[in-house]
C-alpha cells in the first residue's frame, strides 16, 4: 500500500489508548472508532484499496500485536458473503463497519437443549458497530449487503480469536450442530 495510512493509524491509536480489563467500555470505543470511520470514509477507502479488490473473505491483523493481548483486525467481505452463525469463544468483542454495510442477525442458544433462535436483525453502515461483553454468548451471523462491492470491517477482540464455533442445523426441527472453526490470518497491515 503506497498511500499514507493516517486513518488506519488513528483507529489503532484509539484502540491503544483504551485500557482493556475484563469488561472494557465498548460503547465509548465504538463511538470513538465510529467517528473516524464516518468522517474519513473516503481516505479509509484509499488506504484499504488493495483489500477492496479481494474476491474471498479475509482477516488481516492491523499493526503489531497489542501488549494488552487484545486483537485488532480488518476483515474484507466479498459481495454477498455471509458467515455461518458463530460465537466468539467467550471473548468480549466489537465489530464495526468501515466501508459498505453488513446485516447482523443476533441469535440466542438454549444452554439445555442447544437449540438456537433468532433474536433480531440490524444493519451496520460505515461507523456503526455491534459489541458483546466477556462471557456474553455473542452469537451472530453477518452478511455483506452489497451484490457488487467488497465491505470492510474493523474488529477488536479481548484475545486471540483463532478458534470458535459455528452453528448449523441441517433441516428445520433437527438438532443444531456445533462445528469447530479455525480463523486464519491473511497477513498484517502496517498500522
Ligand atoms: Fe462475529
């Protein structure tokens, strides 16, 4: 990437300025990151130009690993790409749209039967975020709403989210399966 990366750097600095204990103030973090994403949308589009050309779902680490143990990622979502319903391994987390828009379906899981039910559905436009606290189920399914454009999102998690579960039901009325997932990192963006 040849362009200067002021906006990515600003996003990373906001994350670095937060003290992450077990229950960080994610509403404040979302507001601060969202303000940059909203105000500097055009510059972010330039800084992240190479990721906008990808045709597969990719997770990129933004900058060196954080001393706090939290992880900071940018994800690229090809047109129409949807995740399975997934959890976040009990970590706290914040997911924020940088470019494009995501649909987020929230789900709840009955701890006794293991069955899932949909709680709601939100749209995240640039600067909008969803977040969940430590120990929250944080189950959701996300989809890039565009049929043409790649969407880009910023993610902050309270640890290394390399292993988590996806949830699938083969047919209506059948038991829900918990499928172990491994999240690969495509590379590191200078931040
Ligand atoms: Fe997620």
